[in-house]
């Protein structure tokens, strides 16, 4: 997996966090922090935050674009 960001930055992968329920949306930041802690070999290079809703649901999505540390590439 690989690609390039619009500003010329490259990334190796993407991790998507999403929540629809209010409690899950409140805990989304903690989930991202845990994931970052559990993956010290990944360096975030960009992020995108998307919110969508209809009459019943409010969805929050945070997309993290990351690079692997050079020593972790195979």
C-alpha cells in the first residue's frame, strides 16, 4: 500500500476510526490514542475529519494517514 498526499507527502497506510453513537463519539479520541500507543512504528503524516448526519444518526470519522518508520519497512 502506498500513495502520495496532495502536498507531496507520502504515506504507507490509512487507519479509519468511526463512531455513530454519542458515547462512542466521545471515546473516539481515546481509541486513537490507544492505537497510536500500540503502534509506535507508525508516524501520522496527515488526518481528515468527516462528519455526516441524517435525522437519526450523526457519524464522526477520523482518518489517519501514516508512514512506517524506515526500520519497519519490508
